[in-house]
């Protein structure tokens, strides 16, 4: 389909906003006086803007045929009947110009029916201009009655003198004799417009005899006038009568009754015409507003809409029955560029309001609509629908509210459809913002505007049913299901939108959403947050993970190797945005520290964290307040009695929906998952972040812990009991220091809860299966100390337990310890060689630095450098290679420059505060350059605890110095702790790896008692 901007050209005055109010109100009196606007006064302009309706053509043909004598059988009396604004006055003006000989009328009537200029005498009387008490002032006389005005217009002052007494005093209607004197044999046209309005005023004026009223005499004169016209060959009387439903309908109806008495005389010479048929409203409006319309495009658009409606019907979408017919496509082509429903609602709904004035009102309103569309130029505009009546335009709002005596509907528009107050969108605008998507039209405002137009008429007919509503709004390509969802949101939000189960309508009385909004205003924030906390505890319950709710300090999070913990951080304690990738400070603290004293957390790989989205916190509180407000209304029997059964039903539905939306809102807000990971930047906290997938309304009803579990399994971070167990070789390489001869199964289990590079195990059965696999595969020997039994690949499969009493041995160590016999494939004992009790090698090939008799061997060089994790791992590997079980001391060296150096010194202090250690000595050298000839050299050697002022000084210098270089060495005395290499270096490595260090140099010194065989 082509857009209207390509196929239609609005008239210049429409686009320029020059269609003033008075241009839509045709006034016969102004045309008669020669003072009308050119659009009415100039015949050429007038007929260019006039659509040739069949009623107008008939009027001109009948009246001019009789006046010119070319059709003696034409009717002498023509009555135009239609509601106000239906084109009656417009037709009278057209006949006036044609009767005066304007050739511009030749576009509507045969040229030979147009009389020569001046050949026809014309009298035009407008009932609203006549004044039975004050009179109508002319230059020479003042007229008071219908006959006085007619006599003056046809006969001048002399003519008026014939009726002066009855006009001014007696108020008695003259007979046909007067008319005979005034008209004689000349062609005469009498135009009478809005006579009903004059009759209402004349009804209050008595005649001189007091036996009747001027209104009665006026009707009597009209009867004489019509009888006279019927008796003359070239006299025509055209009068207009309003619809009974219009403002002066009663007077018009009474006049019809009285005129019926003359039917026996005038029936053969009277014709009743409707200036414009219902189906001609669209062409009239289109012709007046558009200079050109591509009719081929109209047919193309009609076919496209018909195909779309038929597709919807085939898909089961309820539509009005006629929308899928070829006749409706014809109607679209006829009303183009307007959708038939727009003109239907204006002519059959809004036009029933007396003040709207039918075609005139439609023209005025649609001129504003067209101008607005060409200003905004919305894309893909193929047809002007009811929703294109832009209720954000003040002039349009005025037309549809105050002008129609509906001022209360202004607040309806402001609150629910289109607000013009900055920062305070209407509810439909809020819904559109909430559901906004790329290229998505404002469906909520479209639906609301359409319902509004159908709501202006009052009574049981107000409103629109859903099939009609959707059909009026849908454009080719739209999804009706989406519109239904939007409509549901409108019902939940709008204060004045009602649904009686059949029709949607706007009223001026507040509906449930407004009552809910008022109730929300008095719900305390503390109550709303308490409800959120309650719901959060319900949403995440124990499963493969154990929830820990709202911890504020490390002691609140257990530090154990049991069931992995899902730590749910309170939304007020910490929240992040999508752009903030680093974990919040509270999460880092809970992850790194444990216990009341805030010591180092051992089981960091046993925690995951859920953190709320900072940008959704406010919305969460709003959802909770809404739920509490609805719950209060629905739970109060006294207030429920004030609601209709339909409202009570809706309130119950809204309560259920609000509870579901609260649950959905919580799950979508808590979308940031932090979990332990070794795949992070050096120096960063070993926590990675993932977004939890959004859950639909059906999915959120279950335990949301399962959503976290699914994601962790997808990331291969968590394994459940029915997952494949970790391979035995993987466990030996990653969870067990394989250079040791043995390890307890409990230590292996704990390693999975400690080391962030390992997966989390939700159930111990996984590790038991791995142990059995390792036994069968010859990876290790399983030993139960309490029973003194060992199991290898040749043994019956044992009942595996994970405890401090069960151990895994390497095959070599098991043979050496005598737990299993030497089997084929086991490396044999070297011949005749005495072995070192530490490394197990022959004395001549000892690698651990000791001899069997205890004499010292060659010193072992334990050194490494690199990033923290790499350096500590390298030293640990060297210790295993040399069978070093314990360390006496560890030296850590670091060098750096600028702010990096200051940052590393600060991190060093943090690291030392988290570790258990003996005495610590620090050697620190620093050089700072400030400017030309300005430098500072600093050196400190002593206990680390006394270095704080020095480090603080360096931090201060770092921000001032042009250049800064530092060199630090820390010596840790590890002997008082008695830690094994695995425990000590592992803990040190984890701490340093989690802080912002670059390159470290490590040097370790074995303990004297550390030269023991691993056992």
C-alpha cells in the first residue's frame, strides 16, 4: 500500500490551518447581504469546494427547471430535511448562486437550466435572523414577521407598506392576495432557512386579538405561501426543517403536522429532499479537505485491507461480519482516505449529540485531524482510522468535549489517554512506554482514542464491543493478540475505562484502577518492602542450593563444605546495573570473609550470589504497594458491597494478577548472578557474573532456585547427583595434590568447596562415584583406616564413604605402605637400594635434600615469579617435586611504579590482614621525583606492623610525585603455624590471586621438620 502522503493532497487552507470556525458554519444571511467569506460568496470558489451530492443535483434540477419554465412539471415546494450540520444551508446557497445566473453551477446542473443573471427574483429568509419583538432593521424599515420580511425583499418599501400594519401591530397573517401583488408573473425563488428557530420565539408573541400567537399565524402564512407557489408556474419555495432530535426539533415537528393539512393542495407540487445521503458524507468530507485523491490507490488500499481482514478471520480472530465482504472493500474505497469506521462513529454516534452538527462538525474535526497527520507524518499511513483523532491536540479535545457539552471528559483524556503535562504521562501513554519496541505503534493510545469516540454518546449505546474495537484499530500487519494484551493493560491502569463484560467505554466516574491508585498512596513503603521480603523468601526455597536471605555481615553466611549456598542480597543492601560488572562491595566482603571476626573464608567455591537490578528497585516497591492496595480492597467486605458483581469479579482477577506480577517483577529484578570462577582478570575478585534468563508468567510459579541451578549447570559450574561425575584423573590433578601419597576423601570433598576453578558439587554421591571409578581405573587405592582394609582394581567394589577416616592412596604409596601387594604393572622396588624415607628414591638419587641417616643434603632452591596464582602454584609444584611438606618461611617481592605501586602496597596490607602468620618483616625502598632537582628516597626495614605510617606517606606521595618507584620484600615466618605446603600455599595463593597484584617473586624455605615422607 502506498502512503497517503503520496496519494492525497490536502487543500492548502487545511494544511495552513486557515479553515476558521466560521468557514464551517454556512450562513445564508451573509451570502444574501454579500458579506460572506469568499468560500461561500464567490460562486467559483464555492462550487469548487462543493461535492455534487445527488440531493443537491436534484434540488438544482427541480428548482431551476420550474423557475426557467423548462420543466413545468417540477415541484413548486421543496423541503430539505436533515439534522443540523447536514448540508441544508449549503444547498440553499448553491441554489441561490445558480438562480442568480452563475455559470459555475454548470458542474452540477445542465447549463440550459441556469437562468440569465437577474431573471429570477430571490427572497431569502433566515429564521434565526428574524426577531418578533425587536425586529430586523433595514435601511428604510424594520420587519418583525415572516410576511413583513418577505414583502420587503420582494417589493421593497412599497411592498412592505402592504403588510406594515399586520407586521407591526396585528400580527395577523395575510392571505395569498398579498403574494399575488408581490410576485405577479415574475420567476420567484423563496428560500426559508431555520424557520423552526423563529417559531419558538414567535410562540411567545400574542396577536392583537389575544386569541393566538404569532407562531400560529406564521404557520398559517406558510400554508398560504405553499398554496400560492403550487398555483403559479414559475414560483418555487424551498424551506429547511430540522430533525426531531435537533435543538428545534419540536417546532419542526409541529410545523410538519400543520403543513400536512395542506398536502391535499401541495402534495403534487412538494418534494422532500435530503441534501446528502449517509453514504455521501465521506465524499463530501474528502472533497472539502483534499484537492486530489488517487482513486486507484483507494482501490489498492481497499483490497489490501480486505485481504488482511480475511486472513484474521481465517486465523479465528472475531471481526464484525461485514469486514470480510467485498462490499466492505467497496466501502473502504469510497471513504478513502478515511477508514469507514471513523466516519461511521462520527455520523452515527457523535452526530447524535445535538451540538456536533453532523457534516459540518465532521468537517471541522477532520480538518484538524488531517492537518495534525501531515504535521507529524507518521510512517505507513495508508488510511485514517478513528485512533488518528489525536487527543493531545487542544483544538480537537475542545471539539469533542466542551463544544459537545461534555467538559468532564477533559479529565478523562488527561488522565487516561493523552496528557499534555510534562513528566505526567496519561495511563495509555504509560502502557505504550512500558510495551515499547522497535517500530511498535502506540497501540494503547490507539485503543483508548477509539473507545473514547464511542463513549461520547451517553446511555446504553455508549461504548464499543471488542471485535469492533480491534477491527477499527488493526492495520495490515498488526497482531490482534498483542492488541488484546494491551487492552488488558489499559483496563488495569485507566481510571475511567469501564468494561461491563460486553462493551468498553470511558465514563466520568472513576473505576477500579483509580480506587487502587488512591489506596496505593496510603500504603507505607515499609509495608511494601516487608511484603517484598516475604515474597522473596517464598520464591527461592531450598533445592540443590540452600538459600541464605539478606545477610549483612560474613557471620550470617555459613563457611562450610555442605550444600552450596545461594546468597540472596537484600535489594537495599546492594544492587547493581547492567553496566556495573564488578561485584558490589558487600558481595566481595561476604565472599572473602567469614565469621564474626571477618577472617578468611575457606569455602568460597560453595557460594553464589543473587543481586537485584538497581534500575528495577523502585518498580518493585510499586508492584508491592499495588498488590497490598488491591488486597485491601478485595478483602474488605464493607467496601466490596459498593461494587457491582462485575467489578467484584474484576477485583478478584486483579488481585491474582497483581500477585503474579509481583512475583514476576521480583524474579526479573533479581537477575544478576555472581559465581566463583578462575576465569577473571588478574587481581580481580574471582567472581564471574551472568544474567538469569527472564521467566514467563507460567515459569515463575515454581521454585526459582531451580532457575539458578539450571544456569549454573549450563555454565558447567554446578553438578547434580544425576550428572556425570568428575573424572578420576581430573580430581587427582585438580582437587588432590597428586604428589602427596595419600589424601582423605573428606579433604577431596572440601577441595571442591574451596577452589574456585572447580565445579560445585550439589551432592556427595557424585564424588563417591568418582572414587569408585578411580578404584576401578587404577587411579588410586581406597583405604578405610578404621577397618584396616584397602581396595584396588582387583578388590571387590567397596561401599565408599567420604570422611576423615577414609583415604585415597597412590598405587606406589599403597605398595610402599604395605596396603596392597605388588601386582603386575606396579613399578618394582629397585634392587638392593636403600631408599630415602621422604622422596622414596634410592639414596643415590634422592631429590628432597635429606639422607636416610638424617645428615643434611644439598639445599633445595624453591623460587618462582609471575602473576600470583601462577607463582604460588609453581612453588607448590616444586615443593611436591622435592617432597617438601612444610615451609619455614616465605619471601614475597614486588616492584612497581606510579599509582600501580601504591595500589599493590595497599593490596599487600589487605592480604596480610586476611592471613594467619607468624612474625612478618618488611623491607621497603621508594624513590619519588617531584620536579627539577626535587626527589625523595625512603627506606624502611622492620616489623610489618610498624610500616603503616610509611605506606600512608607513600600513598600521599603517589598522588603528588611526577614519578614514583617502589621495591618491597615481605618475609613471612610460617613455623609457628605448622601448616602443610598444600594448606599454607593454597590459602596464600587464593588471597593474593584475589587482589590487584601484578608480578610477584616468591622464595620459600623448607622447614627442618618438613623433610618427611608424605604419608
